[in-house]
């Protein structure tokens, strides 16, 4: 890697650091809004601790997809799940933001990240299916344990991302336990 490539890569990493300040609607167990970076960290941790239950899966690819799945949020932020709509333009905006974010990177790295993001968005490979499912599971897990504001709609979690979490037996089994915790929180 040339000195120029290192400088361009560092420029990208400096911009990606913004994910640490992009806040989501979920709250930590201490009551603080979680960041997109924190969500992505625990998403990757979930994959790590359940990896032995995923025979035949390219784990390195799954981790890479998980790491890049929300990178586009570094520029325009996160849209809470309850505010998302199928044709709200969010996907196109996040793709444009991701393209701007990775622009400084060397061509091969930029192309690789964009390819992983497109794979996640399409959700057609086994690794992308799992990434999407684990992404939903991490979100509802956070909602089930976070110190949420009064009036938080726990019932929303019981249907949120169901098609994604029903796509693999392991995801469905994890979902069953998180849903039980959600029902307990609902009282």
C-alpha cells in the first residue's frame, strides 16, 4: 500500500468515525441512546458467539457484511424502524451516502465495500440473509433490555423483521427467546 493509499484510507476511517455519534432510537440498559457503531459492534458479537451454529457459512464474508451494513448512516443518520416505509427513499440515500463515504478509498477496497453493501441490500446470499436476520435480532434485543422512554411500543418488536428472522432456524430460535423477554417487558 502506498503512502497515498494509506492517507486516503485514513481519510475514510476519519469519516466513518461519525458512526460513533449517529444515535439510534434504542436505549442502552443505562438509558443512553445507542449509536450505530455500538449496534454494529454487538451485531458482530452476536455472529461471533453463534458462529458454530452456522456450518457452511462463509463467516469472514458474514462479518464483513455486518461491518458495512450501516456505514451509509455515517452521513445522514439512522431512521428508526417505526418511521421507515418501503418506498421512503432511504435505501437510495444510504447508498449515495455510502458511495460518498468510500470515495477516498483505493479502488479495490471501495469496490469491495460497495459490493458487500449491495449484497446485504439484495439479501439473496446465505450470508446476507443471516446478516439481515441478526441485524433485526440485535435491534429487538436492545429494545428488550434498554431503559426505554415511557410509552415505548414493545408490541412493535413482536412483528419487526419477522420475515428476516424466520429465514433461518437459528434466527427463529433466538427470536423466540427475545420475543419472550419482550413480552415480559410489556407486562
